């Protein structure tokens, strides 16, 4: 175990000296441990490239093994804690950034019922949350549909509408029954490549046979997108849940577009191979049964639309 920790730390630090300092060991002691490990394996674990340590193929295998070992030990520790008390333990919850407008309220309500359970919240974009599920570092995720290649168990939290927003003084705000073709020449503000919202926007325009809109700016957060739309920099295809407050108080407008809003679903997701402890199972059941009650409510003439599968 000490050698596995040392290999992982040396790879992260890029040198044996820094790894030794982090472990409060002398550099000669670390070097001796690494030499003993390599002698036992019969192959080098690290090589030096441009003065920096790089793991060999054997080193990469050890690092991957160490991640699995420490993950299993962490799960065992949490399982033992849960066995001591059925209402204790911890849950790592991944939340895509779009869901941060309701997920914290749902988690707070869960914590009131289960004060002995510790929740560790990880907020990231779609790729980051999927990465957490794949690596098994995330117990549960609140997100839209995960990629087909991830063997996942999913339960529905509630509907998730997507709309196109504009500044309130935009010339299209008063137009009715707009089509995606009418918007093809408008400047759009979008999330990063690979985001669920951007993928869905492309599908909406493609399904209508319309030219993909002009991408004026790629922005990494919904909050910045909202501010940019209000400033008149462009339109945006976005989750209605992220703009509920701004639409309600008249700072943003929802365009009347044929086929919108598109209804997706919020899901609570776990990797099927992830073994949920009692605390995680309790949270999964809570989100599936009651999570929908925390979704922002939006109403109006433009808020009924079709579902887009997948």
C-alpha cells in the first residue's frame, strides 16, 4: 500500500523529491522504495523525460490499480460506517451546472430528514460529471440523459424544458410562431462543445431542417450567458429552469418558437457497477420520489411543447 501511494504521488508531483516532501520522507528513502519495487517487478515504473518523471506502461498499470484499491477501501470504510448506523454515512453527489438552480434545495430538504448523512456536492459540466460516474468517484448524479456507452441506472426526477431567450427589447419578442429557420441568421450564445444544452440545440435545428445558427460566442457558464443576453449580445437556447427568475421579473423574454419548449427530463443517475450504500440508496429514492417538487415553475403562452427523445 505504501508503494502504491508513493507511485501515485510521484506521478502527480512529477518528482521523487516532491513526493518525499509530501510524505515527510527523505529523498533517499523514497528512491530506495522505488528501486525495491522495480526490482520486485522486474520492469521500470518511471522514466525521465525532459527532467520530469513519467510513468512507464507498467507504472500506468500500477497507478490505475492504486485508484481501484483506494476506491474499494473508501467504499469499505463508508459501508462499515453505514452498518454502525443506518442513517449515517456519506454520499458524493455530482450535479451538472444547469441543475444547480434546484438540486441544492432538494439536497437541503433531504439533509433535514437525514442529518446524520454527509453530502459531498460536486458541480461540473456534463463531461466532468460523466467522468465522475465512470471513475466511480461519484455515487449519484443529477443530470440529463448520460451517454449510451455508460451502463447506468436512471430514475426520473421531472420534466426539463428548454427555450430560446432574448433581451426584452429584441425585435423578435413580439413575433409569434417563429420557426428555427427564422433564427438561423441570429447570433447565438452557447455553452462549450459537448454540453448537453448545445447538443440539444443542434438537434432542434437539425430536426427542423434549418441551418445551424451563427455562434457568436462560446461561454462556460449559464449565469454569464444570461447576463450577455440581457446586454444584447445575442440569443441563447437554454434550460428554462436557469432563467425562471429573470423571465418572471421581466429581465429576459422567451421567444415563441414552433416546437419549443423541448421537454427533456431530469434524472438521478448512477453507474450500474457502483455499489450504493444505504445513505446513497435513500437519497436516490428521495430524488426520484420528491425531487420534482423543487423544480422551478414556469408558465406562460410559450411554455408547452413537445418532448425530444434521447
